[in-house]
């Protein structure tokens, strides 16, 4: 059972009541319960309220929608409002059954926020989002709660992850720093009260959408401690978050929803009570897709024991959760003390939010008037400008001259997109709009092919008739007039959208005939996307590619057919049974764009992604390449006008190697909110000198990424800038400016456990600008494989032309430690560390060094009990759950899987704790030097009948002297928890 400080709260309530401070006379009519007294300590207030609640009422507090307790004057409380880059939607519905979506200030996507490398700015952004969350809460507290599910701090180790836009960086330090700044802004500056209560998402090792609830991230101890955990630890230790959300996936064989880290480790990172929550529906995965527990009472008990405090299931209906927890209590799986613990955590943030204060706390006066205020719009524009990254600028292509003739073309030139965790834009300033404000004249084209589809069977054209669900799209047209014309945009991976010229709406599916109802792609299933597939006879079929095209949702039919009445619907499971269409090109998008740019002084082509199509929750990208049609558009525009700038608007890195080689200038922005167009134009015309920096490595091609998206071991597979030795397209930290900066030699001092590096930075160019000064380190010698370089500190500084500033960068000496697998603790080795300061991880301007007097990692002593998971290397073997509650073992998925222990001493008797669920015997071989090296002995493993039932096996080993690299080679199905080789 968990033991936490809140359990002591009830014991101190009586004493607290005896020492109540005098309440001002003006408050005499207020409730007299001690929990209403803001002058009492938090533990005392929580304890008093817990003591007044019935067991049923406390259990009800464990659901996302905590019900009201009228007899105590307690209102309903809803946990969880999305706020990654502005207040977004809420998992509640309005009277019409639609998800309620906010329409406030929209900032750049999270990966764009981090691209500013500006924590001070991010704190301001967080404060605005927190204020607007308060404003929405004042409008409707049931829909918009003050517990915010943000920020996302999953390290962005692979740019193909569908939710890349939600995270900050591939680097744990940068991620932690940005999360800390944003979280502090959300929380506010009052030491005892919260503006809002941010929750970090999603713990842990979650970077894949494909099979996300059933796949297990295989994360060795060094990767877990050095890479995954710091992104959560940094903001929690800085008191910049109030809880953590569990991820959907399994980590080393155990569902994250029941990861004991929440209780054993994470709570130790904060000095305050944490309110930890499940992801939506995840507690049910434990008994369904994951089949980890047989019953829901077992599952819910395990969730609470692991350290989660809130069940996000069944929308607003807490009944099933309450029933399962009551059953768990009746079965002895939980105690009332466990309920008190979790309910106390749930109540703790409500107290800190001021809910139980007589005046509602210092943030209670915030009203809806703050939402999308002029000041907030101005900050959104400033942030989007500071987030933009100038990837390339040759031959003085940028900035553009105001007052010229500019062509603005491309599928994203005159439209803005939001994403799944973004609110509805209250207004839109597109790139075309922003450039129009500065150019003397503008020509434009969306670059999309305008096509008509003629049904081969009837000779009739596909025709749009209206914009509601009652207006079915039919193949009844006799001519290819406007009603039969569609603008086709290729988003890559074969997926396209078709926008009706007549209605202005997208072709889509809605569990019936196809319609043209929606202005933009959106919704959970994204029903506005299709794959036009060319057939051998030259005709085309349309395959619907809405997410989760599974039989459980849509049945087997995903291909478009034409009914007897001419209506288009999904009527075939194969292309053979689909309607075949002739694709007639009414207007070539490339030719139209070329005509628009040919006579312009400058051409700006805006290409990129659609956040609801090119990777999103439940869909990973399969490639980092720009769509072939968009690439062809860029090439054609460049040929027609060599003064071409590409504005790349995406949620992630793209492999634009050809564009980098040929296009004069490239500017990258995320989907940056309603002010995107102003911000892009600010940068293009030089009103803003760009200083954004990429927070991920941009690969030259998919070949620079691991073959398997599920490879979480960044050390072995050499992922991210930390371990990769490849030459990327754009290195981590890359970004250009319209001015130049010079760095002086480094001045380094180490004292009191802090390393201080000073460098003078001078703006040697003609323009004022910002430089992001980045400090990296590299340890020259080590027993272990360490990063090529690692970010230690950074600072964004502003400099006038000719000005010099001394930039002071500090980090803790302890930060140079790494995880020692031989002793399962942090170690600081004696070594020289290179200190590298520059404008990116690949643009190092000055170098220094620091000698650290630490320790030498001793040889392994395998005569002592050794955990199998502490290996140095492995092949094929997987990390698995030693038991359901806790512990990690090593399992073989096939005979010959192995783990290795470097530089080890061992004795003549091998003893191991093993399990084997499958019938028949297995083996553990002890070898030297390699998995096929000298065999010292073999332990035979009999079936234990269950993977969690362990037995002890022994084997005599050939006697050897000295230190060796020891390999344990496992038989199929063998699980190894601990072992030793003693004399």
C-alpha cells in the first residue's frame, strides 16, 4: 500500500482547528469548516475535507468528473482541458452532441513554441493560455476545467511520430526547460495558489501511434534514466506542473497505466502532492486490448496502487469506475486508506486553485473578457515570428523588398490549419494576407489540379449539390461544369483532399452517401481524405482513408461505389468492385502557379502538411518526404522564377534535400495560429530578424532513420543528435539570421558544484538580431558509450548592430554524470570534458575544456546478485515485466537472444532466477567474448507454467581467471530476472 504525507493529514486536523487564526468579521457568514480556511496548511485542509466525505463520495472523486457534494457546498469539478498551444477542445459535448471547442488565442504548435528557444517568452505564453482557461472556466466550468492536460514532454526521438507537433524537442534539457517555462506561466506566480493546474503528458517512452495500446517500448536503463525521465523530472523539480498523465503504451512489458514509477519515483520529484491521471480510456485497455488483468476491479486497484489518482473513462459517467473500485474494496484489493490517498491528491489541486477559499483565490476575478484580447493577439504574432526558422538564405534572397510584385502560390498560401489539440481559429491571417499588406501587387494560385471525375459505367460526372448531410454527392452531371469540378491537393503518402469548386467544401464521408459538408479536414476519423488510385486501364478508383478504417467502425468497405440513384458511398472492399472514374484535368495546378510567378519580382511558394492528415494521433508518418506533387510544384515555380522562396509549413522535419540544394531561401514555420500570415510576412520582409532554431535533427532521407519506429534505444541505434554520426540535412539547433555573430574565446569556471561558461557575442552585421547561444559538452573518455555532444545550457540574446554582450551559461557539475548500469546509480567519471559553444550543434564557434575529478567505474562483480536488466549490450532480447506490480526482467523471443556484461569477474557456479511459461525445457548459456564464444556452462530451465512464476536454476561453469565480457544466451521463452556466478 502507498504511504504518502496526506495520510498524516487527518491526524493533525484537530490540532489545526484548535489553532485557527481569527477570521475577519466580514467573513463571519462564510462556512466555518476548517477546509474553507485559506490560512491553514494544505495538508490540514485536505485532511479536514476528507474526514467530512463519505466513502462513496471519496470514491466518486477518483473519476475525471468529480461530482458535486451539495451538503458541503462543493461544486462539480472536471479534470482535464487541452491546452498545448492555447485552450482547445474539451471532452464534453454541447446540447447538439458536438464536442465543445474553444475559439481563443492560438499560438504556434508546441514544437514551434520550443523553436523560439526562449523560456521567458514561453512563460508569457503560458500565462495567456492560463488566463484564457480561467475565462472559459468562468463561462462554463463543466466543459472547461482548470486542470490542464499540457504540456507534452515526450522527447521527439523520431520525426515520424504522428504526434510530433505536440512535443518540444529531441533533447531532454531543452524539453524540460520549455516545459518548465510554459508550466510556470500556466500556474501563475502566487506561491500558494494556481492560475491553472498543468499535467505533463505522457509517461513514458511514447513515440508511436501504430498499435500504441499494445506495443511495448523496449527501454534499457540508461535510456530510461538519461533520456526519457529528465523531461518529466525537470519541470516537476522546478514546481512547474501538478501531475503527470500515463501513456497508452507498455514500457518494458508493463502498461504505463500501472507503472509503479508514478508512486515510487515521480512523486519524489516534487515537494507538493501530485494529481496523476490516466489517458482517455486507458484503464479499460488493461482488461481489453492489453488483457493484462482479468477483471476491471483488479485493473482499477492496480491503477491506484501504481500511483494514478483519476480515471479518464466513460466521459461524464463515473458510475462504472465507482462500481469497479467498490468491488476492489470488497475483494480486499484496496483499502480505504488507498482511496483517501488518491482522493486527497485529487482534492489538493482544487485547494490550490482556490476553489475552497471564501474569495475563490487570487485568480477568481479573471473573466471571459481576456479571451482573444488585442494584447493576446499581439503576443501570438510575436511568438509566431520568433518561432520561425530560416533554414536557408543564399545570394541575399531574403529579406524581400516592400512594395514589389510578389507571387504567393501553393496549397497553404491562403489557408490556415489547426490541429487535434488546437482550438478553432477566431480569425485567419494567411501568408497571402500578410504579404498583401506589404507588396505593391500580388498574384496567387493554390497550385492544385482542378479535375472532374466521370463515372466510366454511366458517363456521368461526380457532382456536388450542397453543404449538408442531406446533399449527397452524385454521379449525375452531364457536363464538367463548376458543380462537377474539384481542386485536388496531394498531401503525400497517396492521400489527397478534393474540394468542390461549387460549394467550397471538401468531399467527405459521414456513414452514408458522400457529401461536401466540411470546410477543412477535422474530427477524430478525418473523413475528408481519399486515395485516388490509378488502375491498369488508366482509370481511377477512390479509396477512403479516414482513420481507423476497421470493420468495427466502417465495415470492410473502403472503396467508393456509385449506386443506382447515382449516389457515391463506400460499397466495396476492393478496387475491383469500386466505381472506376476517368480523371479529366480542367486546369493544371502547376501551370497555373507558373503563370502566376513568371512576371513577379519574387515568388513565395507555401507548401507543407495538413495536421489532420500527415500524421496525427493514431497515425504515424511512413515517410519524411514532401509530397511528390508539392515537390513538383516547387521545382516548376523555381524554374519559372529563380527568385523563389519556399515557406515550409509543417508539424515536423521534412527531408527537403532537393529544395535545400536548389531553392535560394527556405523558411520553416509550424501551423502557427491565426497570426501565421503576419508572422511569416514579418520575417520575409525583414521586420523580424529570424532567430528560431530547429529542436530536432532533420534527416536527409528516411534512410537516416531507424528501420523500426519502435526502436526506442537511442544509444544502440544512434538516434538523435546525441548519438548519431550521420550528416543531417539540418542539425539540431540550426537556424539562420539576417545578421552575423562573432564569439570570443570561452572563459570557464567550476566552483560550488556549478560550471560557469562566459562568452562574448558580437553582432557584426548591419541589422539588430537575436542569437541563440548554445553550449554543449563531450566527455572524452568513458567505460560506456556516451553522446557525441549534449546540450548543457542555452540563452537567446538580442544585439544591436555592432553591440557585444557577455553571455553567461551555467549548468550543474552533476549534470555531467551518466547512469552506471554496473551499480544502478549515477556516476561521474574522471575525464576531460570538451565544452563547445556555438549557433547549433554543428556550428561550433569556440571550444574549451573542463577536467572533472570523479571516479572510475570498477569491473563488474558477477559473483554478486546481478539484475539481468543491467546489461551492457543485447541482441534480440526484450525487457519484460518481472511481475505485474513492479520489476523488470529480460525475455527471449527466440532461441539465441542474448545479453552481455562487459569487463566482469565471475566464479564457477552460475545461479539464476528464471521463468518459462511455455512447455518444455529451455537453457541459459554462459559464454565469453560473444554470443557464440567459448561456452563455460549451461543451465537447464524447466517450464514454470507461468511467466511470473520463477524458479532457481544452477550450473557449474568452467573455471577462468581475470575479467571478461560475459554473454548470457537465452533459450526461446526464457525469462531471466537475476543471476550470479559465485565460487
